[in-house]
């Protein structure tokens, strides 16, 4: 599976293009509405046939470009079944498998940042959305986020993957682009080696983060898949 | 060879960590002085033994972290022999080869953005600095830049590499993180398929870019390898 990482500078969001080199069947994970033209041009230049537009969760910080990209590619939108999406084509749950040619994308439910978090697994790589970030993790204080779910997703689900699994996060705020499960098990500052649930929970309860600037337009916009001109 | 891409948000600069998995011998390409602590922590967590701090050119937009990182790692600083560096350990030229364990980094001289541009080649990947950018190229209007050299470096030197060679640029301003030689030969908007030298030169002569904000401190700072406290 080929992987191409793209970055939205304004929201520090990573978008991923995945494709099977043989058939050119592709998926795009976590698009950003302002980048639809860039992404579409790149998809065309690479000669890709996009089958799936996949969301790692219902985002609070940016609006997805999935709706506009569906109109231009005919691809199906995939979100977790817990979401109240008004527009997705496929409500996915743990264990579901999507195919690009002979290559597989498997679904892991990794809640904690929200209750809709999906990690997309391919051979050798995990696209962890806002659950596992490089040396960090997503916040847990809105959209049915939960310290307990997050700690379980990190330490039981994700840290059980092979140590050399590449980790591709949904965001990064320090200039990291990727990591590995082995590194995160050891060095993740919130849930890595030696951090008990109590340690983790104390860190998370004291982050004192501001409310996301765009949450009131982003969440409803994302429940409409970024189709902002539709009722 | 393992590759880890890092990003400096303020100057849109990519730094690259390369290492041989077996021996952990490593090189760092194009560091940024403000990111030395981040990079050092990452180097330590990955257990790397940095042998080389490599510059793709004498930068005009940011100051290298090579000097401070040399003090902390004992690595040697590599720049092109055309530079008037007051501090480099190795003045490299085309054809030079550096080894990390059994893996090789080869030097290609790809001037045009400056007269000191190096592309670092490893098996399957090219670190092209500000010569070849994704769908773009570096400006040619200062530091002995030259349209003719740039066109030659792009179309004769770089586009002669195998088409599936991964391209890792020195900067990106649209959120691209990598490309391939095949894509750039076809779709580079300045020097790709169908663009004559005359087309290229007309584009370059009409960019009307502002003078880099930091050039007057960056260039002298880089000629001192970022050792700003030394005479």
C-alpha cells in the first residue's frame, strides 16, 4: 500500500492518501474542506480511483472535505457507527475490513477523544486519528471523550500492535509526522511506560485547554460531511 | 535506511533524520536552530549515533541547528565545497559517498537555488533541498542562484533518476510532504513535461518574490553553522 501524507497548515491536520499500486484503488483519510481542490488535483495526477473517504472521528477543529470529494469522485464516506452522521454511506465498526485491490484496511474502535474514533490499520501502519498522537494523545473533554476509554484504547488496543507498526497521527503540533508503536509504548508522555491510569487521568484533568475555536461550526458541519450548502 | 521527516512550522522547513537500523548510525539533513532540543530528544529516544549533520545549502530563510547539534553529538557538519562556510567539517562535492553502517548517502551537486545545493541520495530516495520542491522549485534570484543551473539540475540531473525515487523537499508551502521523480517529470509546474528552458526562465523571472525576511541574519548565521555566540 502506498501512503502519501498531506498537511493542512491552518488546523495542523494530516490527511492521508492510501492506494494500491496495482489497481490504483484509493482511500483518503481525514480530508479538510479548504484543501479539496489540492487533494483532487493530486488524486488526478496520481491516477487514483478513490473508493473510500474515511473519517477517524467527527472532528471539532476543522470541517471535512468528504462531502465535496464524494461529489467529485463517487467514493463512499466511512464513519464510525456511533456517530450521528446524516450523510455517511458506511457506518463502520471494529472488525470491518475494506479492500483496495488485494490490500486491506481494517477497523479498530479506539474511543477516548470522542466515542466515534477509528484507527485504520493496514499492513505495517496505523492511522490513529486523535487517539494516539506522537508522544501525546487527543484531549478527552468533549464529544463523549473519556479518560478511561482513551487509556484503554492506547494501552490495551494500540500498544498491543507489533512494535514496528508505523503510527500516522491525525494532527501534530511540534513538527512530528510519524512514530512507531514501540516508541509510543516507551516514550508517550501521557500513557507510555510507567504511567498508570491514575497518572494519565491526572494529566488529562489538568490540561486546561481552551474550547476549540471552531467546534460550533465544525461538529454540525462534519455531521453533514462538509456539505455546507445542503439542508 | 530509516527516514523520519520533521517540520518547522515557522519557516515551513523539513528536517530529515536518516539512520541505519542495524548500527543506529544516523545523519540529520537541514536542522533548524529553534528545534535543536526537539531533535536532540528524538535522537536520544531513537537511540541514534549521529555521524553527520548535512546541509542541502546555505539557507536564507532560517538558521541551521548544526553547530549546536555538533556540540551535543560530536557529529561532523557537511556542506558543499562552494560555500564559504567558516565552520563545516567536510566540504563535499559531487560523487562523495558517506556511510551509515553499510548504507550509503551519495552527493549530487544540484545548483540553481544557490551555488551550494546538494541533493543527498540514498537507495530509493532523494533529499532535494530547495532545488526540486513538490510540483515546484526553489527561487533563483539571490546567493548565486541561476535559472540555467536550476533548469539543468532539475531536468538533466534529477529527472534522470529512476522514476519511483521518492523526493523529499527542503520546504513545502501547500502541505505536500513528498513526491516522486516520475510525478515531478510529468507535473512539475515549472520544469515538468513540455516546459522548455525559455518557459522556465520566463516563469522564474516573473515571480516577484519579496526578499527573504531573515536573509541578513540567516546567511551569516549559517556560514557560522548556527554558532551564534562565537566570533
